[in-house]
């Protein structure tokens, strides 16, 4: 049976080939089911257009048809228009939240295009986007459609009559502080405390204003358009009192006209990283920080670090609750007034001092273990103050470790030559961030030759 079926198929195929070879090719091909007018780009919906914010952007559109090799179909004229009424339906169907592009933000150089007789593609219609008439903190949708075409000619294909343009501004989300420059400032106290300190990435440097009263302010040129959803803020780190209290943030597109985007009547005096959210996200080329008052009612103030953020919200500094910690083990401390707990009391002027005289427990290494009372997230780094009132025996080779159970320890940082500079807060990033409940610090060597050492303050972050 299979052989009979195969024979029949072979005979039919031969007849088809014979007939196909004997008939001449037609001069024209007419596939009416494929003859329709379409708008260029509609088959690729949606199309993303990213526009520069400081100049207009223009792109062309045409209509065309196919399904035939005979383009002598007569002249075909089509009216092209934008239809913002389609935006809501598009968002519903695609689970998006695009805004309609404001009518003043786009224009057409003409209202219609024409396919001349003998051609299959029309002349161009140009769409121009004027970015100054839209807020590109948002993404927009611009539906462009064929409103009508010459009747009695070729029909419009419904699914290819509209092209959806997603219009985005060419804005950045990452701060890129290395590109920032100072636009202006109310004052600077001394050359060592410039405005640039507020974006140098060093939490121990800071801008210090002149001593001539409040308010004080500075303005930054970010040198590229930024999407801003909020600011990050870090106060001066050494416990100084006149940190900012009432702070106002403004943004600008030209460095002259300013818009207030956030007002904080009472910014916490904390020395941890603070995350500030804007009520509405904005795009800007410049921002200004104005400090109207400070927590000490002093005629001056200071700021360590300020930056912008957009996209993923930054994580604020974790509250390590050092005041709840308990020292549970140590090799030595001189006496209670020089106890290990002084390292974690929040005061750089108090000191842990190892025992200087007991030969069984003095000398190196010195170590201590702290119970942080609950599991803590991975430590990113340590801020350290060396002893403030005496010098020479500062720790040099120091190892930091954490543990979940006070038995199995993981080294998170080893500093072979810790700075002995007591005038600045030292900042050491961990090389193996690991969560844990217990913290161990081991001083393996010191800068001096005596059998004791000391610390002023240690703060994890």
C-alpha cells in the first residue's frame, strides 16, 4: 500500500513540474490579500527614540505597500497624525505607564504623504520632538497613525497603520561625581575645606562655610542631564555640633532659574548616611543645597558628602546600636577607666588602654571580643579614631573577624600598617564582608616598642 501511495505522489509531482515548466512567468504578480498600505516602523512596534534635552530631534516616516509587482496603481495620498487617545489602551494591553507626549512637544512638517503612480513608497513626513516642552523625568508614548488614505485604491492594514514611539530623554541615573564642578557658593572658610569636598567620596573631608552667619549654600554643575529621585546626605563625621538642620534642595536646567524640589525642616544630626526622597522625580543639569539653620545655632556649618540617586534606592547606613554592645572577652585592659568598652561608647576622646605592667598579659597580641547582641549585616568597613591625648603605641597590624556563634571566626579585614594619624577618622573597607553577631579585634603589632597599646573609637558601617 505504501508503495502505491508513493507512486501516486511521484506521478502528481511530475505533472506539476511539467506544467510549471511549460507555462511562462506572469509579467505581474497580484496577491491581493497582501496588498495593503502600512506605516514605516509599525511592524516593529514599539520603537524607542532617545532624544537629547538641549536640542530638537527629527525622524522621518513614510507609507508603502506590497503584494504586487505592478506599482501603476495611481497616486495614493495618506493623512498622517498623532493620536494620544491610543496611549491608555496601549498601557492597559502592555502593562505600562507611559504618559502621552504633550502636544506642544512634537510637530509634523506636513499633514500628508503621497505615493506617486509607479512607486511603492511615499515621500517623507518628518516628526520633530521639542524636549524643552516635556518633563523627561518621565517616559512618553507618541502613537503616529494613518488617519485616512485615497479611497478606492489600496486598503490600509489595521495592524500596520500605527507606529508607537517611546520617547525617552537622554538622561543618566548614576551620579558620576568625577564630572561635577562647582557652579557657585555662598562662602568657604579656608582652602582646606572646599565645596568639592562634598562629592569627593571621602566621608572625612567636608565643606566648611565662613563664619559670617546663615543661610549658607552651594551649587553644582553636574555637566550632564541627570534623573534625580532623591539625594544622599552625610554629615561631618567627627561629632561637631553645627551640622545642618533646615536644608532646602533646588534644581535647574540652566544654572539660573531654580525650582525647589525638597525642603527638610529638621535633617537628623546623625553621622550615618541618610537617604532623602523627592516628592516627584526630576531631570536637572544643576542642583543647589541651601542650609538655612544648624543644630548649634552657630554662624557657620559644614557638610561631608551629598550626592544624587535615581533608579534603585540606596541603602542607608545600618544602625549598629553600639550602646547595646557588650564586651565579653579580652586579653587585657589597664582598669575600668581604660576598659575595652570605651572603644564603642561613641566618644573618640575616651580610650581603651591595654595593661602596661602585667607581664603575663601585656605585650602583643592584644585582642577583645564584642557581642553585638544580634545578627548584624555584613560590615562594609570600619571608621577608626586613634587615641587623642597621647601617642606612640598606636596599633599597626590589626585583624578584624566576625562570628555567628563566638566559635567559628571569619576574617573580614587585615590591616598590615594602620595609620597612626590621630587627627583624622580612619576609614578601612572590609575585604570579605560577612554577617555575624560577634566581633573580634586583634592587635598583632604596634608602632612603638612598649608592651601596650590603645584605641580611641571603632565604628562599623
